[in-house]
């Protein structure tokens, strides 16, 4: 849970810095590279959880997303106390994600935790 709070604080801080930078821009095409963060945490107990998290810089020009700076992206996809889990990740200049497909011992069907940038899924 502490990691989730940390990601939230980093996200808000990045947004505030980005807003200040955007307000001070004077060029005709104002570009900046804010950090984008996302996480998806499912927790049923201290020893039963899944976590997907991602962090990376994106290029934004005139307030519109342009691309992901792929060499800045890092993340994690892990789980504890599952019957099985499968971490996956993909990083391209237009979309990046870390996700965990998992199955709990107590459930019939599998589930998914996904963290992506840019945050299309909210």
C-alpha cells in the first residue's frame, strides 16, 4: 500500500511541476517532458496481493501527448500468494504497460492488474 501512496505523490508532484512549466512557456510550440506514473494494486490480505506499476517520461507539446520517451520507462509486475501469476510488459513510443495476469486459490477465474502510460484507462 505504501508504494501506491508513493506513486500518487509522485504523480501529483509531476503534474504540479508540469503545470508551472506549461504556464511559463513562451515558444510557439511549447514542449515539455513530465513524468507519468500509474499503478494497479489488488490486495486481499498481507500475504495475498498483485501489483503492477509503471513510471516514465512522456513528451507533451502544446498540451497534447506526442510520445513516450522509451529509455526512461521502468516498472514492475509481481504477485504474492497466488495459485499462479504471469507478469507481462511492453514499451513502445505510443503506449507502455506492465501487467499481471493472476489466479487466486479461492477463485475460479483469473484476473488482471494493469498499469499503463499514457493513462488511457483512468
